[in-house]
């Protein structure tokens, strides 16, 4: 998405928040009690360098 012209923040939002909006689910899209979420930690700041998303440290699924 970045290669096609989106900013780093736009691409991250498209892959996360916007995707949950499209699914129209009441329990996706936020990290809080009662929600389903995947928390991903990466090395670096993907809003500075999108390639940081290739350096995943851990993924935690919260149900």
C-alpha cells in the first residue's frame, strides 16, 4: 500500500482499524475488556519505517 502511494499511517490504519470496520463486528477493533484483539510487538516504529513490521517480536491474541 505504501508503494502505491499511501502514507505509513494510512497503510497501518487500512490494515487494522479500517479492516475491522469493514467486518462490521461489535467485538473487534479495540484493546479493551470484551473485545477480540491481536497485539503485535515489532522492532522499531512502523510509522517511521514500514519495514519494522517484518521484525515481529511477539503476537498475543486476546479473547
